[in-house]
């Protein structure tokens, strides 16, 4: 079997396995009725959700992180919630997902942002993980926004990158358009200013050669869940803007071959997602990442889940599902 055939076979097998895992998760969980938290449970620590929502029109997501409202781990859980009060019992499934990954000797970080209220749910959100191909989503969006516009439809590389995560097509696009479009997206997001440190010493060492450079300067990056969400929040603003190329690109981002966010999130609404993975478990580059937007009935949610597990999308799906269930209850 040729290398190309092995790559294609991996995509088919991984996509089928992910679909089965996502369906199993949904079947076991979505049959139960969702009960909303009452107003008292949704109240934030000293600041109303309504106030947070009104402020979001003029405040960048990264600015909120740098000047946060009360953010703390919920009692009995390592998960941090900002902008709402959540009983510890409501975080049990997230806690279990974290334990499942960490008991296998790997690490995980995640952040979910409710774009309507500013509420965030996070764990190790300021720790670096290897992005692998997940960075392709923000990069492609930056190029379409800054350079291609409606002419994007004539560029077959875009579909190859977003649907099949084609590395050659991505390298070709970056060689043609360079780092400037991505730099503009990074600057607008404020991601560069967010705090970051390697999730492990091994990851920190792997990231060190790139530590003096911008997130925009490398084909593949080490980023935090906070940084990834900041980038995707900017992507979301463009994708829903109606600007040239936005609607076509939004449609492309709905159909990745491999994405746990897409497979799980579509039960709540339209998804825009790009995953990434690296299979070497013996290095600081080992990763499975999924990030993007879920357009729920109560508003858009931006999610980034990053792990040091090599090619383990059931693990990321196991985090995404309870995050979206929690968002539904908070809504």
C-alpha cells in the first residue's frame, strides 16, 4: 500500500470510528431531558450575565481574559467557570472526561466561550499544546478574509485543506500568501498577549524554538485553548459577516472529514470546525485537537479542546459533549 493510500485509508477509518463514537455518546446522553439552571444558579459572582453580554459588543474576548471577572474552580471540580455559578454536580461529566484522559497518562486543556453572555468554562486553558493541523482553520479564514474574498471558490486548495487536512495544499497556500493575513487575525484577536506555558516540560521544550516568534510565523504552532478560542472568535465574526467569501467559507467549514466537534456539535446546530492530530506519543508534539464554533439555538459557542493524546478523537468528543450539555442548561 502506498503512502498516499495509507493516508487516505486512515482518513476513512478515523472518520468512521469518530462517527460511531459520537453517535454512541449522543445516544447515551441526549435521551435524557435537559433542565435549565434557575436564575439564581446562573447569576455570576458580583456581575450580571446581562452586563457581560452588553459589554461584549465593544470588548475583545482576549481583553476579557486579561481583565477577567471572578473566575475560579468550582468547589469539588478543577473546572473553572467565569460569568455564571454552576453547582459542582453539573460538572461531574466534565470531571469524568478529564480523569479519563489523565488516567491514561495524557493531558487536556479546554475552553468554551458563550459569545452571547461572555461566560467561559475552562480547564488548563492557558497551557500550550501542539496545534497540528487545527491551526489551518484560522489561517485559511485569514487568507480568505484578507486576500481571496469571493475568488476563494476557484481555489481547490481550500476544500482540500479544510475537508481532508491536506498538508501539501496548506503548504502551497502559505507559500503563496505568507504570514501577513494570519498576523492580522492574530493581532485582531489579542491572542499574542494571552499568558501561556507548556502543559508539560516536554511540550515546553518542544515549543521553545518558536517561543520568540509570533503565532502567525509558523506553519504549525504551539497555542493554548484560550489563544485558539480567541482566534476562532475572530473567524466567527468574519464567517457571519456577509463579507465577500464568508458564506462560501462557512459552508466549507461544516464538512470536515475528521472532527469530533463537528460530529458531536451538529446535534445542537451548524458547526464550523477544524481538527488536528499528531501520532507520535514519544514527543512533545503528540496531540489531538478540535476547535471551532457551534451555532446553537441560544447563540454561538466557541470551543477549543486540546490534548497530548495522539490521535484520540473519542477523548475530545468526551469533553465536547458535556460542554455543550452544560451550555444548554446555562441557556
